[in-house]
C-alpha cells in the first residue's frame, strides 16, 4: 500500500483513502474482460468477479466482507442465486461509499 507521503499525483485518480492510507485500485476495461472471458471459456470472468469483489471490499472499508473466492463458490453452490444477491450488495456498498465521499466534499467546500 502506498502512504500519503509517497503517492504520486498521477496515482490519485485510481486511489482511495482507506484508514489513512491510499489504496490503489487497478483500472479494468470491460471490453477486454468480455473478450478474455470468451477466449478462456469463462475462466477469466470468474477471476474478474473475484477481483471486483476484493476491490469493492477495499474501497468500502468492509474488511469482514465476503471475499471474491467465497462469492464464486457460493454462486456455484446456489446455482447463481447468490450472484444476484452479490450484485445487489456490491451496488449498495458502492452507493454508500459514493454518498460518504460526496458528503465529505460538500463539507470541505462549505468550510472553505
């Protein structure tokens, strides 16, 4: 993890502040994901879900959240039902994170 002291300005666009440290999130291209998923017969899609889950857990600060591997396992065991719940849960986590960031920005602008 990169700390506040050694982060570069170009990294700020892909980083999120988590417990006083900037956490880097890899930028992913959806078109590349679709092509790689088709070429690898779905294996890359599974990997992508694991990475997205772990990234959302990192950004939202949910250290006790379901890991990416567990999401894939539960989705397979429940024949896709858990995948639907997972998508809802990820959307909710990201929405709450966005609201938190926007309220902090509004507070900072108001104080200035």
